[in-house]
C-alpha cells in the first residue's frame, strides 16, 4: 500500500492533489493483488489500467501546462519522462495480463511505484 507522506508534496496544491489521486489508483491495484477470494482479476486490472491511463494523461498535461507557464528550463526532459510513462502504459498487453494476472499486477505495481516516487521526489520537486 502506498501512503502519502509530507515529503512527497511539491508545494503546488493542484499537482499534489493529483499525485494523491494517482496514489489512490495504485492502491486499488494493491487491493486487487491482496484479494485472495477473486480468482479472475482481469476485469479489475483492466479497469485500473484504464483509470490510471486516463488520469495520468490528464495529470501530466496539467503539470506540463504549469511548467510552460513558469518557463521551466527542464521542460523538455521532464516531458520526455511523461511521454515514456504513457508509452509504458500503452505497451501493457492485456492478453498477457489475462494469462497470469497475479504476475502482471506485481510487475505493473513495481513499475508504477518506482516511477511515480522517483518522478515526484527527483523531478517534480524541482518544478518552481
């Protein structure tokens, strides 16, 4: 489970609020992983991935607009990170997920946790 901590705050209210919602989406994937009563987790995974994809696109555009508005010098490399994140989500093969949902939930969660925390702590903290 991913718990929001004060050190994750970048000090920009809207972006912090959106990051918190991304944590909620990731936590819903954790719940799927822990759900031992559900044998077929495919529908839940699919919905979680769709929710994450749609909200991530919305959030990343918000961040990018903010960076442009303040003439952020590292905009290009930051946007490239965003683009790579969306590319990862686009490459998730739902047929493979259906074959071994438990493994794929773990793989997706591992990527999301590492990417989101690193991105917030190492990249987003520099925006101002």
